[in-house]
């Protein structure tokens, strides 16, 4: 069977109804395209656990702020199509903006509190845009399982809470961060980086590695860990820290003393490109 490309919501819903009627398990991977190994790793995991893999490609306008990169976000559908096919995707759901938002949108899904800190502080309305489009996609694709990357850790926690709060009958699977061999977390936005910026961007993963070493050697004060990370990043002249936080991995509330499971997360602006990275660590 060849890969199907579906652009109409009605047709996607009909396809999913048919698959469900046949008893097939549907695994769903939402993306904004510009596919890389991170996306392919989600697809691989979905293939292992389901009968059919649906991937959506939709650059969602309502999750971008007015000063952000909606217009310039990398788009290359024919390349994505090839990668998806080789990765074993059965259906690409690829709607136009007018298909997803045919009238003024008056209904939004908003997950409170979990979206206040970390990226939410610097991207107001971003998570509202994400949860709203993901809720729509869940109603269109009707998956049994959905796959999100740990790369966007806060997003995954927010979606998990939305699934529980709104009783979506969907299992969320979180897939580990895929990195280049030098440590840089893969991101569609890495394509914005010049060669020099690409080299500077290594400070994100390096600072996380340094944080881990400090914690492994007994440091427990978040303040000290964050300050050492800041010092390292200050050494890169193309890099500017937006935030570095150490939070409880479940509640995303900042912790002063590192115990139990924490998330260390940061956003750094390299030139004009905003990059994020994180690490989850557990101590006693
Ligand atoms: P995006 O296309 O950037 O919206 O990402 C689509 C999905 O791929 C999200 O669940 C991301 O968390 C995930 N993803 C992006 N980059 C990576 C990565 N380097 N490793 C694992 N998952 C990723």
C-alpha cells in the first residue's frame, strides 16, 4: 500500500473511522514538517506500537507570536513526503490553514499554570495555540496513541494534562531527545544557524552536561547550578540566555534544592534563532 496524503478534515475522519472499524490501532505523530531524525524517531516508535502511523504536517499560525518566525518557518513538503514514506508513515495529514481555520476561531483550549513558566513566560499564547490545534487534530485523526518529543518537554507535560482533563481516550508516549553527534538537539530551526552560530549553539547541551556533572558530584542548590550554566553561556558571544530553570519534572514549579526528579530546561537565543534544550535527572 502506498502512502496517502490527505488534505481534507472530512476525508481524514472517514479514513480513521474505517481503520478503527477494522480494529486497527492508530499511532499519531503531529509535526510542523521540516522533518529530521527527531521526527523520524517518533515515527519509528509509533510504528512499533500501532498498526497504522498517521503524521500531520501543519505549521500552526496560532501558536506563533507576532514577532516570531511563522512566515519564515522552513517548509519543504516534497522532502518531508520522501522522508515520511521511507520512515513507514501510512498517512500524512496535510491541511491548509483555511481547512483548519475556516472561520474566526472562538474556541480555545487553555491549560493553566503549567503554561505560566519556562517557555510560556516568553511566548504568551504559544501553548494555547498548541493545545487548541492538538485538540482539533485529535478529533480529526482519532488516534489510539500519540507521540511527542522530550525536546519540547513542557509541551508534552501540557498535552498530557489536557488529555487527562478533557478525557481524550489517547495514550501519550514521550520519546527521548535525538541529538547530533556533537550534542546539539535536532530542531527544524537549526536550519537558520550559520556555521559560526551552529558552533555557538553547542553551549546549550554543554551547559546541561556541566549541570549534570555538578549534580553528580553532590551539588544540590539550583541557584549554584544555574549560575554555573549562565557563566558558561556568557562565554559565547553569539549566545544570549532567555531562561535557565530547574523545576519539578511533574509540576514544572521551580525547586531550590534538587531532590527527586527535576527538569533542567533552558532557552538561548543564538543570533536571531531561539533554541531550547533540557535534561531530566533524578537524585535522592
Ligand atoms: P515540531 O515539528 O518541531 O513541532 O516537532 C514535532 C514533534 O517532534 C514534537 O513532539 C517535538 O517534541 C518532536 N521533536 C522535535 N525535535 C526533536 C528531537 N530532537 N528529538 C525528539 N523529538 C523531537
